[in-house]
């Protein structure tokens, strides 16, 4: 009975969360592309090994860089998107083809 009540409580909590809150909760282990812009131009990008977290009381983010294994902390004009290596290859091929 106790397990059923706990399960029901968890389901009720998840049902009350927005799609974005659920995605944020279950995105652990997902790689993300983190892009830094300055003056509207891409100046640096990374692939995280997992979730990108935000600093409390700050506009900064931190994550572990997949290429170096180092902790990276950034702030400023940052775009964070889920990373899919297959989609990235197709995106690069299209940009190369169209001269972007």
C-alpha cells in the first residue's frame, strides 16, 4: 500500500510538471552543444558529457567538456541545445553544400 501511494504521488507530480520541466528533470546523461556568441558571431562551442547546469544567483552555466574532460564555466550570450552527432553531420554537410 505504501509503495502504491508513493508511486501515485510521483505520477501526480510528473503530471503537474510542464513539458520543459520534465525534459529538464530527465535530461541527465544527454549530451548538449553549448555555443558562445559575441557580437552575434559564434566564438566558441563545446559538447558536454551530460547535463549543463546553471549557477544559482548568476547567469552562468557549467558542464564537463567532452573533448577535454575539463569543467567549463561560461556566461554571456550562450545557446544550449541537445546534441545528436548524426544530425550534426547532416547539418555540416548541408552548410558545406550551400556555402554557409
